[in-house]
């Protein structure tokens, strides 16, 4: 009873603090957005930064416009956690107006460490335990002239493609409230898609910036390890280095993504964080060089892309072919399923104990994590018998192979998995080198955004993003179209699931109900090729725009 009472009191106190911070803002923050502010909000980040550097815009005016829009986004989607606008008002007045991010508001995932502010990431037990100092990322942003102004919602444990917890509640997709904006950086994606921010920061360990970008219709490039700052922030799995989480930018447009990446790299992040490699931003020319070879991963062998996601991928492949690019199908890669099998063991090698330990009795936990924990808790004999049944009776090798290996690892077993990971990475390295593949093109997920509460089964379908975390490849996601209830309807008589994971995933697919949700594609480079991935995304967006197929950003009608 006492832990549950403490839990409820902490949740109520945190929500009241958030609402009080909003209520106590000066009157101008609650006024309607003016026509002039709407014009400002429509301008690319680069133009706003240039205006502040030139003195034609003031950081305070920019902060006011974005804060008003962010508050509307929050009212519509419940995307904010820590509302820092009152502090940001002072930061804007004193910001570096000649920095590469001069006066530009920046939103950050709730994990980001700010001195004197909580980073409870949805755990009620962490409410009222503020960070002692700014993390490396926040220090760099402030030095660059940026104005951090809000933090955004996450799922408890950070291990879900939804963003719900008892402390802050559930975040909804701005395109359709019945659907998730993604996770674990879902609050950020919802805010960006709504237009309440242009520049945001998230983290990614299995798709946590890319799935939200796909679900919500925004842009991101997952960095490789050691390219981006991470020191001084909160995490649900401290010390987890088998498949490390990486911080990565998320933005409203592709132009903004380039602006953000370039600005941060110009600040020499390796001088702020010991973990960052000293690699300045490198110029990449894809236009005047050799022909570009794209390897297309149409199916990971576990869950086939739904009609909507396959159509988006086909759109991009057709445009690339029409412009003379070399397209090859990746038909015999090192098995993506094998990567999923050992990668999931590495990620949850301690049986998800670290991420669930802070959860109090009676506190909500993500359904997918609950299911995983139950499987980990079963005796090995039970798992072996279930795997035998799946394999021999149901003919489901894919699910059987996952189930029989879900157990807490000894140190010796964990090191064996690390060795397996390195061998797997070498197989992919040799394949891409021998076949001269420049980029891999695939879907970000087999499905568009899924409805709330779907992660009991949906978390198993993370293979299209998780694969590139396992390999540590740079991987970008960009929106290209929307679900069409006519074009993307599933013909049930033509679909037969190959395994339990695929069957469970496809139970979530309904093109009629999903009509209008964003659909993206994923552009993958090799390790530490963030610049090259960006240029590949720019090529694709340019071709789509030329052919009249450019993605249309969400423009909500503010009440």
C-alpha cells in the first residue's frame, strides 16, 4: 500500500508542477499565435538563426512563437514533460547571438540532463531528484547559442515504440489521436510533427528516434556510436554497452536536419564529451562522383512490410531507377533474423532487471516489457518445451529461436554474444564491400504507426531498425507518403503469416483506420557515415519533389 501511495503522490505532484509552470507563464505566452509568428514558425531553422545573427530577429521573439506553438502541441498530444520556458526566457536574453544555433529553440527527450531539473523518464521513484549539472549536450547547445525550452515524453523503461507512463501520461500521434507517435522518443516526434519545435534531440537503441520519425512524419539520422554526445544524462539501463543507445537529432524538415547536424559538429563535441570521436563534419558529393549503388532490403525474413510501407519503398526505388541509379536487391545478406536473435539477448542480457527495477508496485509498465519479463522468468525447461512445440508442431522457427534464448546471461555467455556480434558485423562489412553497395534502402518498420496498447506484440517487430543498431550503422528515416485506405488495403486471401511474430504484427494493420498516417523509408549507410546518409536522403527528397510526390508536412489547425 505504501509504495503505491508514494507512486500516486509523485505522479500527481509532477503533473501539477507541469501545469503550474504553464499557468504561471507571462500572459503573452497564452495569447493566440499572431500572423507574424505563423510566418516565423514556417521559416527554416537556418533562416531564423541567420536573422538573429544579423539582428533582424530577437531570440525572445523566436522563443515566444515556438513556446506558444509547443503549448498547443502539448494540449493536443500531451507531448511535454519538463516545461523550461520560464528559464528559457532568461537564457534567450543572454544567449550567444553569433553562435551556429543563435537563438534557436531546441526541444529534448526527457533523458537530457539539466541542472536543477528532473529527468525521471517516467519513473515515479525518480520524481523530485533533479540532476546536479547540465549534461554535455545541454552545455554545447547553450554555448552554440541555442535556447533549450522543453523536454518531451517517453515510455517508462525507454523500451517501447509507444510513449506512455504514469507520471506524465500517454502521448498521442498528432495525425490521429488513436495512434502512437512512436517511442521511445515519441513526445519529441509529436512536438516536431505538430510544429511546436524544429530542432529536437532523442536517443536510439533499437529504433527510438527512427520509429517515431516514421510514425509521426519527421526526420532523423541515428548516429553511430561515439559520434554524438551522451554523457551526463539519465538512462534506464546504465552500463548497457552490448547494443548502446546513441543520442541523435530529430527535426521537422530535412533542411533543418542538415542545419542541426552541421551546427553541432562545428562546436567540436569531442571537447564536451570524452566519448565522442574527434571527427569534424565532412563534405560528401554524391552528384559528380561514381554511380551510386543502392541495395534494397525488401523483407527481413521475419515480418514482411505491410502494403503501405512497401508502397513507400517502391516509390523511392522507382525514382532512383528513373534517375539512373544502380538498384540491387539484397537477397542473401547475413540473416537479419540471426541479428535479431542474438541482438535481443545482448540488449536484455540482464533479463530487463535494470530498466524495471525503479518501477513501484502498482505502477504501469509497457505491455511488451511485461511480456518479455514473464518469458525471462520462466524455467529453461518450460522455454525449451515451448520452443519445441513452436518448432515441431507449429512450424514456427522464427519465434522458437527467440523464445528458447530469452534468459539472463552469465558473464561468459554475454562475452560470447559480443564475439558473435563482432563476427556478424564482419559478415555485413564484407558483403557491402564485395558488392560495392553504397546505401541500403528499407522500411523503418513493417507497419505505420500502431494504435495505443499494441506493444504487447508490436515490440517484436523492431527488426528493421534494430538491425542497424546491432551493426552500428548510420541510419536515417524520412517521411515520403501517407497511408491510403484504397491503395494500401490488405488482401487477406493473398496473405499468409510465416510465423507468430508476423501474424501478431499484421493483426495491428488496418489501412482504413490508418488512413492519413505518415509512412517513411530508411536510408542506411555504413559506420560513421552520417554525412553520406544525409546526402542520400537529400537526393531522394529532391527526386520526389521534382516528380510532384513531395511529402506534405502536417499543419494543424490551432484552436
